[in-house]
C-alpha cells in the first residue's frame, strides 16, 4: 500500500481542562499526562516514514505558532493548514479530503484528534495499517474503543456484520446515554466512538458532496482561494465561513452506508476531564495523584496539580484541585464534567481567566504580568535567540526595559543600541521601537509600563516578521 496521510485536527479550545487549558493555549498543546503535549505525542506516533506520509495539521489561525513550534520540538516536518474560523469537524474533514484528493484520489487519510491519549502506541500504529486496508476497499472506518466501564460521556457504536477480518459494518450510532443505557450498551458489545477516521480521499469527498453540498462547496473554494503565509496555508476566510457548523458524525457517518468500525484496545482516552487525567496518572496507595509542589494529608482519591506555589489539601477526599497561580479550581471528582459550564459562566462575567494565562505566549517568546495598578504595569518578558518583537509604537504609554539576562538589540526611532545584562533603556510615548535577540541564550527583561491606557491593543505594528496584524 501507499503511505497513509495523517491529518491531525488541533484547533479545539479544551474548556473542560480549565484552568490549565485556556482559549489562547488549549489542552492539546499542554503536558497533561506526561512531560509532552498530546499533539507532540500524536506527531511522534506518526513519525514512521515507512508507514506515514508527512502529516498535515489543521488548526485555528490563533494557534499557528504553537503548532509550528511543537512540530519543531517533535522533529516533524509537515504542512500546517489554518482555519480562519471554527466550523466543527465536518468542514475540517472536508478540507482534508480535498487536499488529499488533489494529491491523488486514492490517498488514504488518517483523520486524528490531537487531544487524545494513546497508551499503546505500537498497537495504535498497527491499527492504522489495518484500518487503511479496509478504507482502501471504499469504507469509511472509525476506531471503536472497547469500553472498560459504562461511561456516559462518550457516544457509542453498535457493530454489525463483519466486512473483513478486522472491521464491522456500523449498525448504528448512539449519542451519550444515561448510566442505565450505557451499561446495556457495554453488555451488548457496543464500542465507544473515538472520533478517529480512515478513508480514501475520493470516497469521503463524494460522501460529503452527497450529504452536505454546502460544506463540500465551501471546502473546495476555501482551498482554491487559499494563500501561503510564511510556513502556513491559510484557507480563504469568505469561502470557509459559508460551511455550516456540523460534526463529521452528523454530516456523514450517521448517514452513509459505507461506515465501518474497527475495535480498538490501545489504552485510548479523549482526556475529556480532570477525572480522566487522574485516571491516566499513577496514584499512591491512597489513590492520590500529585503534580507540582503540594501536600495531601488525611485524604484519599485526590488529584492535585500545582503549577505555581504550594497547594495543600487536608481532610477532603474525592476532589480535584488545580492551581495555576492566577486561578484555582476545586471540584468534586464526581462533578468534573461541569468545569465546561463554569468556564461559560466566567466568560459571561467578562473574566480574563478563561481566555488567557497570566503568562501569554507569542511567536518570539512570552510575557507575564508581575504587577498591575492604576497607570502602571510590570511585566517579565522572555525572547528566544534569533527572535524579535514587531517594530511598533504606543499612543498611551511609555516603557522602561531592564535587561536581567542576555543582551538585547534595541531600536528606537531608527537608532540601534545593544543593552546588556543589568542595563536599562527608556522608551518614551510615541517612539518607534523594536527589541530583538541577536545572542545564543534567551533574553529576560523586566518591563515597566506607565500611562493612561495599558491594553495590548495599544500596539501599532509597523513591521512584523510573523505577519501579525
């Protein structure tokens, strides 16, 4: 067989994993289970040049630099396709099918989610090869996970007659059931719907055109009118916006006669809640899991994650505690699925915490607010070697930069100056300035802002190597 084309969907917002996962830095890019993100782990699983072609990552435009950076960390070269707006999985699959079809109509696509965990990676790769063989016959194959309990948070698939030695026709899809029906499904041999799909490009393309012509037309136009921006392929915004928001399950899988399911027993989890993270971790003899600096006393079945400072839990069992420095979540383990509702409430209240961390990542590094008051703000800024901020100016604030590590190349009104460690420079209101890192180590500096308005939208970019607006 020809190589399988892995297409990894990595544009979701991951609200169920708040406060660690936030809209500007969602769960697929975070180290939740191990020291690497699930996106990096997915890329590594696909790094078999004898089995897989170079991957395509489909993501939201806001995550483009996160995707690029993590592909570099994984040591994987591939294509990054950017959606200008979120339209659910149906349009994303349509884009993947269109891109693959233009390579070759019989290209076998593995459509994978970036925010899932697979414990048996070799087993999963073998499943991919088996699923590709079934897909080559014209089936749209989904992996159905063998349940280990009666979960109410997953959709279920009822297998029908066998189509080959590994797969079965799909006899029916069922949405998330209550506990009684979930147990009935498990007893009857139903499988969890994993959301991973394998298909021949021409088959999926024709099925989308058959059932959802508006999605098909929007996808083709979005690819036809796409533009290259640095290392990214940006889909045409006007065309893509015409695609109806619909999951691939509703759009195709529940309607096609070509759906097949392949049982999978590879230690799969969608990492859909903090309870799921706890279940994938290694507890102590009391069932407690601790990550970061924390103390657990006289308590059982506690998941504690403390990313900043000491967090202590005493005498309270069956709880999840997550501390990120600027936000702390305390939730009963049985109510872990309600975190999404909490995030929606915080958004309605206009809170910043659901949207971004105190540390905000940029393509050149990050900044972190240390103190904020009336007419002043203090930030810690880190700039990677070879990176540079945009050439910019501000209408409402002045800035004072104190370099505490490395050496910064600073441009002020067309004049360049090298500012070393333990030196500082003042940037008056309205000056045109830029900071870059010409060295081999990260620059770290303290920025003190003063002025009548300190918002990030008081940045007038004159020139930017990252093509930001």
